[in-house]
């Protein structure tokens, strides 16, 4: 039943004090997917996740987790989902083990299975060696993994994670994505939000979110193909001069300097020749010039502008 | 690089807290006009290094100069020569745009004769000329961010420190911000960035990766990627999770990327080896392609190797 829809929102909206956070948003997440909501701060990611978790009611529209409505049966939803907010409620004065036991009791995990489940989750999170350490003495990455382990104590089939990699260093981030892959393997469906566009590449499907709406919902690879976006990379010692020479030209939508490289987003790939001759006339000799795969950030910007 | 003048020069820079060596014998030269990035996991020594370069922390040993000031003897003077902007914009939200600028000009002792000109410069750069009376918290994020930058450099420092300046910012605004940073560097300001995020690191001319108090790698983003001894294979296969387990059992650090696996391998490893390995376990490979490693791939693999 790969196509079974586990999470569904139908035209949900929500505003706070007159400011619209989410507008007319629809989403369908199938069983076994790792769905990413990707967008900047203030795009509406947290509001969407909170509505789907049954914590926040939408101003209009309706959402479901499995067969349950977030409006009518939020309590049933809490039984089948694991929800990790941006600041997960760890008890700083309790040890790793005590935090786990607390959540086991909160979710009514039967006494017989509790010990075994706690042990296996600590193992999963790589925290077995730190059982007695107080939560407040953990690094950011370890806290995040403990939070994840606590969310999994009742074996949820659906996991909603709000910016789990925000403020976490690159190694801990890579580690967290590995743990999510382990969960996918076990058939858990995951909805994750992130402000980092490059992380979209790790998801099976992505909604690019901007100002309360999805700009596009697609598999990351297909996203780049759908949007025909020729990005010309010019490698040159003095990238800024390249921008001065050609950045203002008609048909050049974006000119971004990255150290010794310039990325030019062209209206059409034929403009390459025009760029080349213009640089040549200005006496600029690039070390290399080639078309590169557009990044998801390029895709996002081109959609946000249009 | 046209500018060869050295702005930051440190030798043997070390900071010890008790028996913990936070920064160990760091040598570093940063030229005028460079955009220089520090990357690394938490606890790697990035922020301790920055604090020493800003004159906030005295080094335990080593020596150096920042913006013409001696790191050991002229720490107070250094603070006047630098600007600092943190990821949490340090603006007073309840004050107006103009009041914020006035406040920071007071803090940094901008000479009376320069005040009017500097204020107009900040307003122009932040795109707020028409909104100088607006309460800061009412401004869109992108404008607040540029105002914060303007306030941090209102005293025309020659070195500007940025701490994760665009993390979580709208991509359109982020590019505009980095456009301004590039203009500043073009005018000869030296920019030093600390970040966890490769999308910010890509904007730097040179990067230092810190690990356990030392510089583990140093170079331009392209040098770091091309000089990397590994390449990344993007593999599309049926039964993706079986594939993941097989590769993990061979100590290959495969990661799931959507419907593909990314597998770092030694440069030049024949792809047939991987295909045969997987086929041996009944996993069919549909496509293998070598893709350029991202900065994140480079850093994760460099650091995991050292552990």
C-alpha cells in the first residue's frame, strides 16, 4: 500500500492577528515518504506542521492524519504521530534515561516493554553511553537526537519534525538524516521542515514554501528539470568585474558572485555567446565557462519572482 | 586579487581554558578585501578564534595583528577597527530606523561631522530612505537585516565579522545581502564569516575548516572540492534500503537522498565494483553518476576521518 495517503491537508488557512501565516494550502503525503517543507523563516512551515499535528486549528480548511480529522479527533492523532517542535520539551535537570522514562509514562508505554524500548531507542540515537548525563549537559546535536528518541517512544507511524537541523552543526545534521533514513526503512512516514534549501535534496518529495503557500511540490530532481533554468558558471579571479560587465544585460535574471565563481541565470542558453563576447571585449579572460545544474535555491528564487 | 595588503596575520595563536586547549597554534593570513569563512562543528574553536581576533579574549600564546593593531597590546583599539553582526540582529525593535542608526553612531563615537553622511549611507544601503521614521519591528526581515548590517558598520570599520548572517533568510533577500557584502569587499573591507551552512560558505573567497582547535583544511571553495580525495556517486537502484544496508556493511558511508543514494568513494573507484557488489545481494542498479562533492560532503568526510 505504497500509495496510501497518511497526511492530508485540504485548503487550510490560518492567520494570527490579521497576518496570514498559511494560505489555502493543500498537501498529501503518502505512506513511506520523506516529505520536506522547505522555505525561509516566516514562510508558514511551523504553522502547517502544528495544524497537521492537531495542536493548532486551521481558520478554514480541513486536515487529516490517517482516517482522523484534526478538527474532530485531535486526541486520536496524538496517539499515532510523533511530533518534534523546534524546541523539544526536554527536562534539563533530568538525565537522558529519566527523560526517556518520563515520555514512556506520558504515552502509556506498558511496563513490560518499556525497558526494552528505551534501551533500543537509546541505542538508535547513539546515546547509550550517556544515559546518566543530564539533558542540560548534552551538545545541541545530542539534545536533538534525544528529542527524536522521546518522540518515537510510542512507536508512531507518522513523524512530524519542525526544523530538526536548525542550529545543529554539519556532522550532527548528517547523523540526523541517517537516523531518518533508518526510520523510513521501517516504514515510518516523515514530514520534516527546514530553512536550508540544500536539505531538500534529501527528501523524496518537497514543497517549496513561500509566504504561506507552496511555490511548487515535486521530487527534488524533477524540480530542476521542470524549471528550464540555464545557469552559466563563469570561473574568474575577479568575479565582481564579470558582474559589472554583464550583470545588467537584458536577459540576465540573476548574477551572483560566489568567491571566484559567478553564476548567471540566463533567459535563454543562447545568451552564452553574448556573455562570452562581451567579457572578451572587456578584456576579461575567464578560466572556465560552463552550464551547471541549477541549485534548488535558483529554482526557488525564479519561482518566488514570477 | 588586486589587494595584497594583509589585514589579519596571526602566528601560533593558542587559547587554553584550564586543561582544555580550545585553539591550538593557528597560523592565518587574511588579505584586504577578502571574504573569509570559518566553518566547523560546535566546539571546534571557531568562536574562540573570532573572539581573539576581535580583541575580546586575550590569547594564551601566539601573536598577531588585526587591522594594524597588535592582538596582545592593542585590544581596545581593535574593537574600534571592527564591526560585528550576529545572526540575531542586534537592533532595538521598538525604536525607529533613524533612532537605531543614531544609537549605534553614539556607541561607536562617529564624529559629529560625519554623522549626517553616514546615516544617509546606511539608509541608502538598507533601502530605507523613504521609511526612516518606521518602527524597526514593522519592517520586512530583509530590510531589518540590512539595517543591522548598516548599524554594525556605521563607524566604517576595516574588518567586518558576520556570524551566520543569513541563516533562515528568504533566498531572494539572502542573495541581495551577499551582493552588498561583495560591494563592501570590493571597496576594500575585509569580511570574516562564521557559519554552519554551506550555502553561506559558498559565498566566501576562502574557507578555513576548524576541527579540535586547529585548521583542518584551508582553501577556496573550489579548491576544497576539487582537492578532495573522494568523489560522490549518485546511485539509483531498486530496493533502496537493502542497497543502503549492503553498502553500510562494507563501511561505505551511503546516505539517502530522495530516491537515490549518495556514496562517497575514493576517486577513480570503478563504478562496476559497486554495481557488482549490490548485484551480489540481488539489488539492481539503474543508474550511477559521479557528482561533484558539496562542501558539506567534503567537511563531513574530513572530520569523520579524523575521529
